[in-house]
C-alpha cells in the first residue's frame, strides 16, 4: 500500500520554497511589558468616575447657529361625518347649525324595507291589519339623525 511522502520532499515542482519563519517575522518587535498604569485618584469615592455634565456643555452650538427648539405639534381635532357612520343607534356628531357636539336623536320613518315587509305579509295572507305591523317595528324603518337642539337633519340611515 502506498503511503504519503514525507513532508521534507513534498514541495511543489516549479515553485520556490517559502522563506523561513525567522526571516519573515524577524523585524517585528515582540511585546514587552511596560510600566503599569495607575490612576491618579486611587482613593475610592474621591471623585465620581463620570461627572455629571449638561447636554449643552458637552455639545456647544456652533457660533452663529440658532438654538435648536423642539417644534410644537398642535393637535387639531377634525370632525368627520361620513354617512356610513349613521346607523340605527345615536351617534356623537358635530352639528354645523349650532356648532356643538351633540348626540343625535333618532327619528324612525317608514322606508323601503317597511313597505316591502308590508307587501310580503299581505302576499302571505296577513290581511286585516296584520300587514301593518312593519310600520310599528323600528328595526324595519329608516333612521333620521337629528340634532336635539335645532332639529337639523344630520344624517339618514336607510335600510335598503
Ligand atoms: Zn344643532
């Protein structure tokens, strides 16, 4: 069985052998320990390690520069009244008439769903007043949101 040649004879043919280690690293000085460093204040508690400094002292503004001030962010409340917010429950809205935030009052009026329910009951044989029941059911009526102060119509919610 063939074995690997010894290391001394394993240089590549055509390449010069590398320089020895001493020739390459000879001019690099080795580490020589110097004198030990002792802090001047060896007494504990004599001086705080990190003295408190104000921010302005650490980073003084350049000459001629304006002092940096934090811009004041003003929060402005915007009242949005999309029609989709009006359902069959009172909502908090801003009345443009009396310029107040009010809770809307609900007015239930007969709408399309009310009449369709009435017609459906009549078709299925509910005569003699029974077909008028949808006109008494608020959940089948359209809803008009009004201002409680000036009675202005603020929004209308239609079932269909
Ligand atoms: Zn109003």
